[in-house]
C-alpha cells in the first residue's frame, strides 16, 4: 500500500512542478511578470486589425514592450492605442509606428521605426507618424482582380 502512495505523491509533485513551470513561462511570454520599469507612448491608426491588448511592440525585431490599451476614437474614427516601452530605450521624436505582420500565417505586432532626431519622446507622448495594418485578404483580392483584368485584354 505504501508503494501506491509514494507513486501518487511523486506523480502529483511532477504535475504540480509542470503547472508552476507553465505559469512562469506564460507570465514571461505575455509580459505579465514584467519586473522592468516601462513608460507609455500612444499612437493613432487608421486600421489596427490584429492588434489587441498584450500585442508585442518591437524595435529592430526585438520585443521592447506591449500594447496596454486600444480603443476607438469616436471623433476621428481611428484606433487609439497606448503601448509600453522599457525604460532605457529612448525613442527619437521623429519615429514612426507601423502595424507589421509576422508572415502569411503569423500574427501582427506594433513596430517602432526609429527616426534620426537627437531629441527623444517623453513618457506619455503621441507618435504622429503611423501606418495601419494591411489586410492580406484584400491584397490577394486585388491581385486576383488585377490578373483577371490583364487576361481580358
């Protein structure tokens, strides 16, 4: 009988260890476990398809923050986003922000395209130069429609 209890305790301990490991990993991936101080920046996009709270913010392909808030501006009908950037990463004030895609099947992310200004954005600043997301479906539809027009001539 004691062998059964020992086996049950070992299996239960292994399951618990895996669960804790998964929670730590999930916290790191989503940025929930943070630990590093961040500051907020904002931007307004014509289209923010594929961007949600928690979406990565990248600079030169490296994750430097995440989207913390997204809402529709009722006056301009644009998607207003607030995102965080790690402290110590200074963003030039003439930088642009674009919504980029990881590929055909990948998700979208917010990409900071740094400018060349010697002056940096203050926390809470808005980045004026933006490029919204591009719908791959609409691009494919334009390509298909363009092919049909070319073959009809």
